[in-house]
């Protein structure tokens, strides 16, 4: 297995799927238009129902002439795990498989992610050989080998009632009809309320800026964005998915009968003397609705420059620049009519 860049044009995953006839140009353009931030294109295509993760993996394997591996239940030598930090394997879906005479063999969901290949080569000092695996296969390998936490079930067993938590919900006159009320009651089962409250409070305590509740083929997963990095927190049973999503949609003033169109809503969470504004977005996917919750702490004002983690030297340079600019601003004010 050689370095895949030898004799290989630096294609992107969209080009590979087009060449394989798995997606049309129109589908690719639609997926690209919906792709936000660092979301993987493959993930967006899967969520839209254009392709499956198995089809993507097979196409990459065939087009790039790379081996296709299934790493679901494999356990590797613990020494291999030290080569790549967990943060990288989770965020870029890459997993160390084997240390060979030629270097390090890694499995990737996107073997065209040249940046991460170069970073791993630089970190380890090894030549990097690549195999292809599905996203879920790599995610399972990460949980099985880097260690997973039974955090969800531990928390469910010992979750306090959080009686001091209050959701501030405004219901318009139009919403007060029998259908909405009956659906509201169905999602008010105590375990569901307890579980959703636990997720929101736990994320707030962890100082997460976003919560992602993502439907998957087997188990829905919950991820928090902390310090700009998405971290997988736990998975939960598939049969709870619809109830959890309905509960979140109800407290956010969203239409729980509408599962085919994206929706945006909001609510306020009062907790420990803090007001957390929750901005909720839903997006239909092949496995159910994806939920993203942005947490905004309205009880905190502007953060002082000294508290944002800047190096002291850089902070002095910024303050110096601001002070130098101040006389010019004052002169401008003098000659600007009120």
C-alpha cells in the first residue's frame, strides 16, 4: 500500500462520487449549498438520502484503489492509540490500524483529507498508508479502543430532578388546538423530560456553546461543542429518538407534526440564577431529524479582553494599537457634525 498521492490527482470526495455515478451534479451542488462550516460533504449527502455511507466507502476504495476495511469490533494494540490524539480521530474520523515496516496504516472515512494525512505524518514521523472505512465503522472503533463512557446511563440513574429548572415558553393562540395539545402530552413522559433536561443542564455546566443531537443508522448520538471542538458525549437508544426530538421541538415552539422541512425556534432555560437562551434548528435527514441547539448565556455581559485567553504580549500589542488610534478618532469626531 503506497502513499495515495503518488500518481493520484488531488480530487475531492464530490468528484469521486460523480465519477462513480453515485450522485448527479445537481445533487452535489445542492449538498454543497447546505454544507455549513466544517461539516463533511459525505455526511451531508448521506443525510439528504442521496447515498449511503457504504456506497461512499466502496466508491472511494475502487476509485482510489485503496483497501476497504470494516473496523467495527476490532481491538488494536494500545501503543497505536498514542500516535494520534483522540481529538483528531474523532473530529476527522481517522483511526490507526497497524504499524508496518513502511509506516503507519490508518483507516479514513475520507482518504482525500490531505491535511489530516500530512498532520499525522508530521506528528508521528512515519510514512502514512491509507485504507477506507465507513464513518460508523470508525466511530465504533474509536469507542471500542479509545474508551467510551457510559455517561448517559450513569447520569440517567442518578439524575437529580432539577426542580429549579424552568422553560419559558410562549404559546400563540393559533397553537392552542387539540392536536398540538395531544402531541404535547405524548412527549411529556417523565423519563423523556428528565433525559432532555439532563442534556441541556449537562451542556450548560460543561460550558458548551452548541448541542448536536444527531440521528444515526443504529444509535442517535449527542455531541457538545466545547472551546470550538465538537465532542461526542454519548449515544442513546433509537426508540427514544422521536420522543426526545418532539420534546425539544415543543419547548422551542416548533411544529412537531412537520418532519419534512427545516425549522428554527427558541426558548429560554432558567437554571441556577442564569438565563440561557436556546436557539434550536432542525434539519430532516435520512435517519430522522437532526437537532442543533445554540446556548447563549444572557446573564453574562461583554467579556473583558484580559479574560479571553490571549497571550499577555499579544494583548499589550492590541491595547497599544487601540491607544494609538484614539487621537485620530477624537480628531474625526471634532469635524463630524452631530
